[in-house]
């Protein structure tokens, strides 16, 4: 795992965007796994800026989002469909046909999940999967549990996730109780993983992810088993990690190599 610790959210966002832009130049038909939430918004802004300056081209890029709330119509302002168009897709030259987001409304749960996995496979697999992290260590909406699903599936959201995400909804009881999410298998199959975290409220989850046991109770800890993970986080999210002398030396050694 590589660790990049930045001074603040802006620097985290810029470094993540620069890295993705570099990869896009190497492979114009990049398959990107995308995340929602407050964490990647700055990165999307940076990528939009680079696109506006003519530095990057999304016309051949394919995207797969991690998750969506069950029951929300794509036009619902809090749906992840709406989020993605508002914060990213409407501002770049992505081909609409190349955008994939799990649907929040569907007839057959099994069909919709297996179709999503099938599409990822057909695309050749995800080149770079962007991840945020929940305060409880979830990635995508894979919540802590005694076991975790490999494939795309429907999950019951943990109470703390509902609580954390209620800030985006007018009323807490409007937060959907279920989501459709890529499973740990799809995430682990991504060729490269880029996890972003900022703020003190992510520090405990980051410490457990990096320094704790691999456990389904901290889904992000499974990333310890992935061969190509980079975590870019601000110093607040990294505060428990940098207290650990061993990890601090290890992380700074990686930083001096640069990312990418
Ligand atoms: P956040 O969410 O970026 O809004 O903190 C991250 C997550 O829950 O995965």
C-alpha cells in the first residue's frame, strides 16, 4: 500500500486528479470506478478544470459507480445519479453511453445486480477504483458484517451510515435504508485502487484499515490484501497513522517515490 499524506483537502483532491489525468493520458479508454459522498467532490472539480483547460479528454473513458440508494429515482436530488451529473458528468465530454451507475429502482434484484457485474466484466474490468471510506470502515456501501458479499448486491445500511448521510437529506427519516452496491469482489478486482480520506472523523477508520487486522468488521481493511492500493489523505485523517513511527517512515518512503 502506498500512503500519501497531504496538508489539506485541496492538496488531496489535486493529487488524486493529477494522478487520474496521468493515467488517462497513458490509456484514453480508461475504465474508472467512481465514488460519491463529500470526499471526491474536490477531485471532480480539479478534473473538470483540467478538462476545461484542454488537458484531458473523457470521450473514450468508461465509468462505473460504486453504489446507489434503493428506491430513489435518478432525478431525485439526493440520488447518486443526480450527484454524478451535478458534480462531474455534466461538465465533461463523457459519452452518456459509457456512464454506468447501479439503478436505485428495479424489478428484479438478482438480475439488476448480475447485469452490473457482467457489464464491468465486459468493459475489461476497472482500471482505477476511487474509494471514500465510511467512519465505520465501509467502502462503497459494504457495511461491517460477519461476512461480506463478493458481487453487486442489496444491503441494509448501518445506522451510523444513515446518520452520517442524513446531512444530505432534508429529514433524517428520508435517508433510504437500503442501497445497491458493488461487492468487495468487484472492488478487489480493480487493477488499482485509490482511496481518499480527509478530516479527523475518518482517522480511526483509516488507522484500523492500515494497522488493524483484516476483518469483515472493517471492510476497508481487506484492501491490505490488494496488490496496488494508494491512499491519499490529509494529515487530519492520517493523524493516528502518523503517530505510529513505523507507519510514518513507511509512508514517507512511499511519498518520496511520488504517486502513479
Ligand atoms: P463521505 O462518505 O465522502 O461523504 O465522507 C464516504 C463514504 O461513506 O464512503
